[in-house]
């Protein structure tokens, strides 16, 4: 992505930086202390070595996924259709007690049973595969949709996923999306400048 496009994206989201306009204390804390955290964590050196040669954005997303797993402390980390083990490994560094599951085909996805607190990662190109299972995702689970603006198809699927009633709290960070499924919360979509 060119620097002009990056600057345009950043400028279009400037009013959504650092939690501006977020009224919920839980959501504001998540934006400030997880998404926008600047202090180094214990595994950043290892993540940096794993991401060497992958680019700055990849390392930045790997650190974010690590912080999300560290915050959520899931029982299981489910990677749907992973292209590599980078994301799974980084999330597992954030919660070493979590079971790791990689699902590589639709048959395995249909037989998958989600734990009461799962961290689900999927590439935006495979959102169609999970749409029919959204009602089965437990309240305490969190989903990360990776590369949501890669192309028009992925962006359209992301919009469909973000608008579904099962996803109650949605954070759109342009390069990825984060969804919370807590049924006690009212539906809220946030655009974050990340």
C-alpha cells in the first residue's frame, strides 16, 4: 500500500483516534489499553524475530493479536483457514494456557464446538464459512477478522459480518476487525484509527 493511500486512510479516520466518542467504559478501556497500547510487552522481541522481513504492518498486527489474546485470556484459540502459523503463534504467546485449533476445511468447521471463551481468527476471504455458525458462538468469545479491506469482496463480507445481530460490539481498524458477542450488550459499531 502506497504512502499516499495510508495517509488518506489515516486522515479519514482521524476523528476516531484514541477512543474519541466512545461512551462505554469497557469499550473505551479496550481501545486505550489493548488496541492503542504503546508500552512494550514481554513477548515483543520474539514477535519481532518471527515477523522479520514481513513488513511493519504485519509486526504491528501480530502485536495487536498478542495483546487481544492477553486481554481476553481465552480457553481456546481457533484459527479458521490460516495461511501460516504466525497469527496463531502470536496469539498463543498472549495466552499460553489456551488450546490451539487450526481449521482448514468446511467439514472441520461444521463439526467444531466452540469453548465458552474462544478467540476466533479468520481471514476476511473466508467470512462466508462462519456466517451460518455465528449464533453458536458463546457470549464471552471474540473474533478477529484479518485483512478486511484487502479487496472489494472481503470488504463487502466484512460489512455483512459487522452488521449481523450476533456481533454486539464491532471495532473496524481498517486492516482487521474485532467482534465481541456478549448478548447482554447493545449493538455498537466503532471505527478506530489504527
